[in-house]
C-alpha cells in the first residue's frame, strides 16, 4: 500500500509539472513573441538551442543510468553517497571541459560582439543544470521534490520576465533571468540534498570517476540520434533560413510539444520503481498489483 500511494503521488507530481509547463508556455509565449517579434524570438531560440546541446552533453547518460543505480541501492547510504559524489564529480569535470570549448568557439566565431555576450549570458543554464542533479532524486523516487524544483525554477523567473522584459533590446535581460534563476534553484537543490538525503562527502577516486563516464556511455550514445533528430530541423532553419523562420517553427513546435506530454508522468514515475523492484524481487515486480 505504501508503494501504491507513493507511485500515484509520483505520477501526480509529474502530471502537475507537465500541466504547469503547458500553462506557462501559453502564458509567456504570446508576450515574448510580441516583445521580441518573431525575428527576435527566433534569434533567442537559436541561442537556447546551442546551450541546450551543451546541457545535453553535460548530462551524459546519468539521467537514466545513474537513476537506475541509485534506485537499486537507495537503502544503503554509504553506497548512495559514493554514487552521488562520483557521478557529480564526473558531471563537474564534463561541464568544465564543455564550457572551456564553448568559450574558445565563441571567441573565434564570426558573430557580432553583442551576440557573443548573449551566448555567454545564456551559458549560465549550463551551471544551473550542474547544480540540479535530478538523477539522484529520480532514482530515489523523490519525484515530488524533483517536480517542485523544476516548477520553482520557472516560478522564480516568471515575475522578472514580465517586470523587466519590455522591449526587443531586453533579450540579454531575458537570458540573464533564466540563467540566474536556474543557478539560484540549483544552489537550493544542492542544499536540500545535503540536508535531507544526508550525502556523505569525500574525495572521489579518479578511476571511479572515469568509470562513471564509461558505464553510461552506451546510454549517451543511444540517445544521441534521438536528440539530433528532434533538434536538427530547428538548427538548420536557424542557420540557413534565418531567425524569422525559426521563430515561427518554434512557436508551432511548442504548441505541438505541449499536446504530446500526457504520457511522461507515467513513464518517469515507473522507471525507478521498476528498476528497484526487478533488482530485489522479480516475482514481486511481475505482479502489478503489488507495486501499482
């Protein structure tokens, strides 16, 4: 019965997050499209798309691979602390490498200084992502907390967007609001993890950190084409057709995406539960009445 209530709560939490994202999309998009017009919004979308690639690479395969490992040993604090410290250290190293490459590319790329500044401002999302290791919360089935963190990040930014973004020249302010709110919520997340999960911090072994990359490389590789497939069209539109076409595409694509997220709460809630049950009692896991 405990699992039944928890699983339903996890699904409800994810459904709340998806519902909030759905509402937020249709609240903010018309306002931002009017402020920046389609051309300006397309330029911002292209910048966020590039930063999204960096975030995706820095996440490696941890979101699924480590979440599965955490779900199996979540009752062993020592093992859980070891997994967290090793994985987070690996993600820190990867983020630093990605950011260094990003700075070099930005320095040599043939765009205006103002555009380079916008890219640098938006890159704060990379560090906000690093400070928000949702893979451990998902593995522990703390879906309610993970959803609250993601909703909180959006809520922190929302009033500042409406209060400070007033003209097309405020694109830097808009990106800064997103980056700062992401980092702020990330810091709160790390403090919450330290206080509530009681992670024991220590200096990780570099071999173990290297193995963390190797262990989840196959997951990273398997998701590569899926991510490329979903982002290739807007990337080509932004690069070859220009920001206006990309702006129109993004507005339509966001409306479509908001309509196909109904199954996400179920899959996100079931994944860590099934990993845990199949690792400890396959017969118990095979009877849905025991874990529903």
